[in-house]
C-alpha cells in the first residue's frame, strides 16, 4: 500500500483484494474486501460501509427510533461516505491537518460536555467496546470536514452594507431577539436543472410524506429513510437554533408553527423541506459578555512548516508565562499587521466580530491566561483575554450580530448547494449493493 496525502491511497484493482488460500488438492479464492464505490481516484470499500452501517444502527437503537431495513439505509450511508471522502480528499490536497494538540483539546471539550475528564471518558469508551484510537481518528476526520466546509463555503458568501441595512430595517431584523427553536427537517432534494414536470413529482413526494407524518408516522424514522440532508442519519435533527439563524424560508415556515406541528413543504435551492418544531424557548433580550483580547499570529510558510509554527508559539507562550510582556512580544513577532503595533490588541469583542475559533477560545480561557496555540483561517494564534464585561445590545453590537446571522443563514443554504456541486463534478461509480 502506498501512502498519499496522509491517507491510504486506494487506487487499486479488485484483484488486489483477493487472496488465495491453499487447500490440499485445489486452491480456493477468498474475497477479503471489495470496492463498492469509486470516488475520483479513491474508493469506498464494503468493509467501510459495513462498519458505518453498524455504527448508524447502534445510534438509531440508542435514540429509541425504529431503523429502516438495510436496503433503504444503505444508499443513505453510502452517500454520506462518498460525500465525506470527497471532502477529506479536498482537505488533504489543500494541506489541512489536525495536530495532536488540537485533537487533544477537542477530546477534552467532548469529555467535559459529558461531565468527565478525558481519561475517564476514554475509559468509558473502552468499556462500551469502542477503541480510543478509532475515536481519535473519527474526531480528526470531523474536524477536517468542518474546516473544509468552512473554508469553501464561507468564501462564497458576501454581505453588502445595503443588504445588512435592509435586513436591520426589515421585520426579520427584529428576530435578533427571537426565541430559540429545536427543529428537525426532511429534505427531498431537487437536483439542479430539474424540469418543471419532475419538480412537481418531487413536490408530490414531499406532500405525501407530510400526510404520513400527519397520520402519526415517526418523523425521525422517515428522515432516516428519505431525507437527502446531512442530518438524515441523525433523524433529521437540527438541534437548538436561534430563529434568526435559520434560512429565511425556514423562518417564514417555523415562526408561527405550533410546537409538535409539521410545516408544509418549504422550497429552497436544495429542494423541498419538511420542518417539525419540537420545542421553543426564550426570546428575551440578554446581556452580552464582551472580551478585551490580544493575540500573536504566526502563519506557516515555505521556511516554517505547521509544526515549527506551533512550536514557536508554544515558546512565546512560555516566555509570557515566565514574565515577559505579551504586548512587547506581539510587536516583535506577530504577523498580524493590523494589531502588532498595538501589542496585539484586538479591542472589545462583539458577537460575530471574530471567527468562531477566536470566540470559542476567548470564552473558554480564564482572565489573563495565555491560550495554547490554535488555528484559524488566518494561521496560528495564541490569545489572552485581559478584561471582560457584560454589555446591553448597542447599535454596533446589533449590527455585528446581524451580519453574523446573515452569514450563518447563507452558510446553511450554500453548504447543501456546494456539497451537491462537488458531487456533480466528481467521478462517482457505485457498484451493486447487497444487504448487510
């Protein structure tokens, strides 16, 4: 096997997956594995599909939802594997890497969400029969997928000043203090360039699904069986979202929906959506915690690779912990021209002003603590929060928050379109499937 871009390179012939077992008098061929899908110059193997099917069935059983038969579930799972393979290969080819330090921090957050230390969490994983090594690789893959999606989708999104003004002046702009909603969705995809007659057939399918839901069928079971959205295997759950963060077509459908009710088919660029409102909460104006932060930015280059960049930031972090001035080191070493001359100061944060990695780190670290190195689309950073305060919404805060919400809304719409585009552009050949 040849290693390419950090993954096993699978451009092989089927014969490579056959082994001869010698038995007295004759030779018997035993098939160890087989290719079930060719994805550009990569492949998806039967064993991968079987492993993911096992995992998905376990998740469905744990949720208490009835799983569809394998011949219904297999195509859904295979499509997820194909989509992931395309995105992972894009990430590897673009040089996206997750360091062990980033991975450890992610596992710490996952463990903390379960109320456990990392060690206790990994022990619990082992007791459930799972492998900590497999868990690390799964988290690493999910982090790469997140970065690939962010990097490719966010650059497609533009918010003009006029668009922002129109939003703030509209009825939708008043949803900035709107309630949070817990919703699920079923997406019946409409491929690009679908003719009106075929579109009408797809709409009828969505309407028939809604009738089945109104008659009492389980929403999550139908989502697993029929939804084309990335959340299908999770029963279509979108989780808690602020109403204003949803795509505009979702807002119109959900804002007056009763808890437990299901919307009529909602049209978007991706297709027709059925939305179920599980819960609604809040909506009152709240104080916003602001952070006064400063940072030091270093970016990998032809001379300094990623590991060396992280090591350099770790060395600067140690010097600050040993008593050297953060501001002086920022002036001397930071590659952020906009803040270096000010000692790395970024000023007071407002919601949506900084990239998500910044906001997560600012919220997580203690006052005056220097963070471990973390990555963003701009490079690698260490960050320090020197002050915090609670602020009411001001016009500036409202404007920044509105811009962030518009980006998030467009992101959800653009993500599905982009995923469909990269699949359409790829060479995909699916072999015959057999029930697992």
